[in-house]
C-alpha cells in the first residue's frame, strides 16, 4: 500500500491508539494519533489526512460531530468510525454524518488495517480518475455518471458488504449469511441471480465491466470502487 496515504487515529484510549498507529505504520501508512477534537484540529492546520479513523465516544466534542463538520469541510477525506455502539440506529447516524465505514469494537488490528486498505484503494482510484459509483445507504440508491437507480434492501446490503470487504471480495457463505440464507446449492443459485440483477443496475448507471466478478467456487468480488454515503 502506498506510503503516501496518511491516517490520523482519533482515540482517547492511549494504549489502543498507540497500538493502531503502530500497526498502521508497520504496514506502510503515515499514521499518527490524537486523543480529542482539540488535538485533531491543531494537527489539521496546513494539512489534512487522507483517512480519519475516528472513535465516537470522545471527551469534549464527540465523533459524530467531528465527522459531520470535517466531512462538510473536506468531502474527499475518508472517515472510518470506530465505536462500541453496534445498534443499527447508531450506524445510520454514523453514516449520515459522513462516515465511509463503521467498525464495531472490539475490532482487531487486522480488521482495522483491512478497512484502511479498502479506503486507500478508493483514494488511489479516485486520483487515477477511475469511475466511482456512490451508494446512498439511507435511500438505497446507487448513483453514477449515467444517472441513479433504486436498489432493494438486499442489493444495498450486498454492495455495501463487498465495498467494505478486504480486496472487495466475499465468499458465498458470507453473502448468504448477510441475507439470512442457509448455504445450500439452491440458495447459491438464487444468490447468483441476485448478484446479476445488482450488476445490471451498476452497469446502467455507468459502471464499467467487470462490475462484479464471479470467483469460481469462492464468491464474488467488486471490480470497481463504490463510495458509501
């Protein structure tokens, strides 16, 4: 992963903050840690990070407020929320504030690394001028350079899961589990139909082939970047 990608970890648990910064630095990122909004703002003067790894429960200004104002000021900054709150309503609030990802504690260092790697790929692809689709989770709507299309709840869930997965790839059983389906041959066949319908919608709004790649006897992989808002 390019060393030019910079990450700021906003976490008031100093031990956890240092662990995340060390793990990211060891894997080629330019990482630093701060413990509150005040420290973050001081370090944003003159430069902004590519990625913000942001705890929600912080002293003073909380993570939701920070994400909201920084997303407005720096719409290209990627934000991954890290919090003990796992309820769907809390995730909805997090995404509504401008977060690209939502990780529930306790998240392992490798899970955090995978999330940062996924966001980094989007940044690199944007800088290379690659076409990007935008998934509006609240509206279950997919937008591209040729327009927009409504998705079913299942389609939005699948696309979100693929976009956030390491290497944008998921096994059959993970996708079936996400859809509350048993891992049977009949379910796998139905999943193939559902993925094909999603792919058709992606192509309709401007995605280039391969929008979604079928991995023989494994699962599926996104072939293009998808931004989640």
